[in-house]
C-alpha cells in the first residue's frame, strides 16, 4: 500500500475508530511504561532480597570460623546445609589478601562456579554485590564479597565470597512478568470494551444528527431535532438556520419570477398591440420599455437579497447611512434637501452589508424622492435596533399602507409617493426577524420605522 493510499484511508476513518485508535494507542503506551517500571522495580526487589540472603550466609559462615595453626579452618557443619551439598546452588569460598583461595565449601568444590578474583581492591568492611549473567541460565550466578581483617590469621585481610544460582530468582522474575503481562492484557481488553461502549454512547447524538440530516436530504424531515448536548446545540441551530435560509431563497426566487412574469404581461401586451398598428406611438413604446426595465431591475433586486446566514459579520449602521446620504445628496442636489441624522453612538447589526444597504437605501431614497425639503433619520438601540426615516412629502394614506407593503404591489397601481421598494424592504426586514411599519411623521409626510434584532 502506497503512502498516499494509506493517508486517504486514514482520512476516511470515522470518529469512533479515530477515538478508539488514539485511546488504545495512548493506553498501550501508558501500560507499557507502567509494565517496564513494575518489572524493573520487582527485579530490583528480588536482587536486593538475594543480596540480603547472601549477607546472612556470609555472617553465618564467619560465625563458624575456627582458629588453626596455619590460620583458620571450618568445621564439617557450616551452619548452612546447602554449603555442604554438591550442586546445591549455594557456594562459598575464602581468599587471602593476594586473591588466592584458601578455602572452598564442599558445594563449590564439586561445581564449576568460579569466584571473582578481582576483589583485591576491596577494603575491609566493604561489601560488593554483582550479578554475572550467562547464556546458559544454569551458569548465571549472583556474587557477594566481604573484606574483613581477621586477627586469627595474623590480622591479614580475608575476603569471604558467597555465590548463589540465579535460576530461583530468575524464576520468580519470570513468573511475575507472566502475571504482569496477563494482568495488563486483561486490563487492556476490559478497557477497550468499556471505551468502545463509552465512545459509541458519547457519539450517539452525532449519529442521530447524521440520520436526521440524511432524512432531510431525502425529504422525510423538515428540520433537526432540538434535544442535543450543549456541544451540538449551536451546530444544530446553525444547520436549521442555513436550511431555512435556503428555503427562503428558493421561495424568494420563485416569487420574484412569478411577480416578474405578472408585471411584464401588461407592457408586453401594449407593445404587441402597438406594433400591430402601423401608426404606432413611439413615445408609448418608450414608456413601456422604461416600465419593463424598472420592473426587471426591481424584481432582480428582490431576488438578490442574501438574507441572514449562519455566519455573518457586524455592520455599523451609522457609517452605512452616512455613505448613503453622501451619494443621495449628489443625486438630488437640485432639491437642496435638508438632512438630519440623529445617532448618539455607533450601532452594529449582524448581517450582510449588501442587504442592509438595499433595505435602508430603498427607504432613504424614497424619502429623498418624495420630500419637499426635509429628511430626518433617527438611529437608536434599545432591545432592538430602530431606524426611523421621516420626510415632509405627501405621505402615505393609512388606507394604502398595507397595500403598498404587499408583495407584488406595482408603482402604477398606487398613488405617487409610495415608491416601489417598500415591499422589498419589508421582505428583507422580515428575513432578519425584524419589522417594518409606516406611520405619520411630525414633519407632515411619511415615517418609516425599521426594527432589527
């Protein structure tokens, strides 16, 4: 398997397998380290016990030493029966200061054990413990040497050597290792079973969300459930908002196309009838073409509304309104409109800047278009962000306010002064869970209030 194929296979692993592999790998590493530490600690404990046993044998051997004319001698009963038994696994010897052996136990004489000869540097009162492993476990031994000044030997330095086969100690170590490996293996298996169950239980909400998304894709479900852990609540809410956004977008496109088709019927019929007449009125045709262009632009503007999305940036409304006012002041400079913007501090709204520009642009442009000389814009923030746009124009009669806010209302079916952007502005405000209403202004004209969360 190539490295690329392996990496691709790893990327396709599910969350459950990823978590299981990582957990088992970490657990295996931890238990391996723990096993090494326990094994080393147990081996050290066994070797310490062996050293203590050899020290006791050394003391017992020193206790049975007898004086002789030529130095020292040992009785037949050495106090430790194994020292008198051939191949017993316990051996002893005594060497002089120059390292030459002057006595060996019966068990050492009948065995191939070799006492260390390099202990001549050992000072009186010092102990030396060493282990010499051999490829053949039966020939591995632990050695303990003790140097002492012996008065009966002319106050010369004698070194007592005691050796023991490592096989019994190694057998204890091997038995402990087997028990340790079996115990750790059982722990790993139990932990794996518990961990797999825990991971499966922990990922149950994720699998449920995946099933619900699949049901939504197949049309068997409209939205996700509302019972999720806190870590998934935000994701579920964002997915629901995204799906609602897509539904609203499709509905908006469909409505815009329906309105466009409906709005173009009359001007197309007028143009067709005019072309059928050889003496057609050119001015009439230009009016209908302008009307069609206005209608198409309006419906395309409504269809291009983005609406609230899952992730949006904050838009500072005061700066946005100031940009609109600078542009409209140049477009309507012939009217010399007196504009007042009341905003005590910057106010931010989370949404798409193009949508907010479209929403407020329609309303402010209507105010500029139908005012006589005065436009007042108020921006406040309490529980909601409120934008109020007033003018001193003809206003909108209360009997027509509901009509001009309906979808599909056309400029030629209402009184002059309503504009064509109010229904689009209401639709956009509604998409942001906001509201739009028309009131009477103290300036004498209309007061359009937009509230956004």
